[in-house]
């Protein structure tokens, strides 16, 4: 009996380790945003719009059944001021980047792991890409703004943290202006353009105040466990910039913003370094 139990235990442990490795790999794959524009859209009545995402694929069920979905309304009545959150630590550096037409949005993607990172709760999240939604996906006290930028970061263990920035109509956004000449050719068949060296710090986060909450990706597979940090102070973008960013993509929808999702029992944290700031 003793002789037979040893290989049995060894096999069991080996199978368990293999399962854990495959499971971790599966989570990493599922956490990524879908980039195939044909798989979903933002059009009501198309059968592939936001209300149907959770029914299109089994691995997208969180879009329908998840309890921590994004975006949400950042209501003052739900916000709790947490001074110990501290200033958002950004450690970015210039890296080669490529602007891509993903069909449902315009994305700027940096070379993997070379554009720097942010630190949250002692963990490091490396910048992968940024993209734009119009109108904004998150709302503040029920108000939706003209555009929203998402800077998507990933940790070494597959965790995701997104830094969001809301825009209102005004002077052109300087960072977006650098992309404008590269977007027009992407109206037709061209899907991407090399941008050369781009510095993420050129995306200006005005002020130090921000909201934070636990949510999800705002596109399929709507994976949850995403740490959201949304800058409190608004930036500005011109109407021409908003129009071009939307006209270039291939979805022919007027907007690419997911509707606001229920907050449920989640807490919205708010960092305010000083009442006078």
C-alpha cells in the first residue's frame, strides 16, 4: 500500500500544478480586450450591441451577469474620501508606439513593457496601450462628457489597472494632435501606422485628485477585477478631434461608449490631497 500511494500522490500533485498553470494562463487570455471588430458593436438593434454582449459567447457572460461592471456613475453621494490612497505614481518613459484602428476604437499601443508603469497598492502595472471612447463612458453625477481616454496597464501576474481621463469640448488636446495626421489614412483599408517614439507623460493628468473603484473592462469579455483610477479634473478636446476619432473607425456607430452599469455594493474612493487643492 505504501509503495502504490507514492506515485499516486506524485501524479495528483503534477495534475494539480498543471491545472493551476493552465488556469492562470486562461485568466490572462480572458482579461484581454477583444480586438476583432466583427465580434461586437455599439449599435442598438444590431444583435451585437452592448445589451447583447453577454449572450454572444460563453466567455463573455460577465457582460450580462457580472456584479462589478464598468463604466459607472461617479456620484458624490457614493464617494468616500480616502487620503491614504496617495498621489498616483507614474513612471513612464518614451517608447515606440503604433496607432491602430481596431474597428470599434482608435488605440495607441506601445512596445510591450517598454513604456513604463504605474504603482498601485505596492504592485507595478506596465502600460500597454491607450484608446478613446466618445462620448465618455463614465459619468459624474449623471453627466456624460464628450470623450474619455483609457490607459490600460497590466501587472506581471495578469492584473489590470486602467487610468481614465475625461474631456470636455474646448482647445485641442495636445497629445491627440500628434496623432491626427496619422488617422485620416486609416479611414479605408490601412489598419495601423507606426508613430515612432511616443512619451506617455505627454498625456497630461491635470491636478492630483482622482476616483478609484473596482470594476471591469468596458468591452468584451468584460473581465472583472480591474482597478480603475479616474482623474477628477477634466481635460479639453476639440470637436474636430472627437469627430475624426469616431469617423475613422469601421463600426459606423455614432458613439462607442458602453452604458453605465449598476454600482451594486461597491465603494467609490476619492483621493483629495487637500480641501483647498
